C-alpha cells in the first residue's frame, strides 16, 4: 500500500507550550483514520500543519510523498479540507463559490461542469445554489463546504469535526459518503471527531492524542483490547486520556497497523 499521509517527528510550539510533540503517523491509501482527543489535545493544530495553514516548528508532514512545507502546491493538489467552521464568502452565491474553488485548483470547464451540479444535488443544496451564502443556514454552509471539498476529486480528505451543524439525516449521509469514497475509490480520510460512536463504526485506524502526544494507535479492536475489562471505545478513550504520565504511549504489538513502541 502507498503511504498517503506521513508525519515524522512533527512538532508545533507556541512559546514554551508544545501543542504537538514528536508526532509519528503513517496512513496508507484507502484508510479511514479517526483522530481522537479531548479539547486542546493537539488535533486541530495537527490538521492545520497537514493542510499548510501552520508551519511546523520541527519535523515533516508528507502528503502523497510531498512535504507540505517545501512542496505546498503539489501537496495541496491532493487534498480536500473541511474545517470545523468553514470560511465561505458571504457575498458569493453557492454556484459562484464552487466556481471560485474550481479556479483555485485550475479545473477545466468540462471537469467543473461534470462535477459541480452532481455534488450540489448530492448534498441537497442545488435549490439554493443561486442564493448568497450569507443567507445559508449553518447546515447548508457545511454541506457547501463538503461539496467544494470534493470538487477537484481529492486523493486525501481531511475533515475536522464534520458533524457541526448537521442534522441526523445529513450526518448519516456524510458518514456513508465518506465511507464510500474511502472503501470504493481508495480516498484516504483523516477525520478528527468527538463523536466516538461514529469513529468506532467507520474507523480503520484510530489515533488518540492527549497533551500534544500520541497515546494510542491501532484498530478499534486493538485499542479496546488495551485494557482488561471489556468496554466501548468511549470507555477506553476516557481511561487513556485521564492518564497523565508524561510521554506514555499504549503499545499494540505484532499487528498489521505497524504500531509504535515507547
């Protein structure tokens, strides 16, 4: 399998605080990776380094083999990004925003026409595509963000808390859409979420971060097996993130996921 996302001793410091500390991750093509951690654990900082919004203090972030800091254009061609609070231009219509994004990725007119309408219909916002974004509800904004994310057919999709503002029907649709892209088309998904039940359902690989350091990495079954008593992913997550030993990493040995040792 091809490594699509790789971080090598990735770090981000803000003053004396290490928001992300020596993060090593390898995520292969077609893997649905769920990044879990409490508020302030370092999830969004990691995502901002992966997408080029923050420059690492140390280490590397590689996307499809391209260093996001040294080869940003090549790396960004591969990715689609949905932040937790997407910035959309209020004075553009939905159609105008989609065309703006197509221009950023230098899409041909034929490719744009072939994909735009289909995505707007799929995310059920075609009927408001000629309305200004400022008139969209939060859920509509989130769906426009998803539609624009997939416009250029990315090979890597990075989503930060994708369920914000979505009702249960649309949560199910987005969840199934991401699973389909991953399972059937080989898109690599990197998703940060607090919704542990969904992570348990869709995740091929789970990473748990706390205080800027990776605490556990493996499949759902492997992480749940870290502790003697049976329980849900939520039970194990709470137990892991309550532990405070500096630099402690829960190791899962002899598994295909290639897990770290302390």
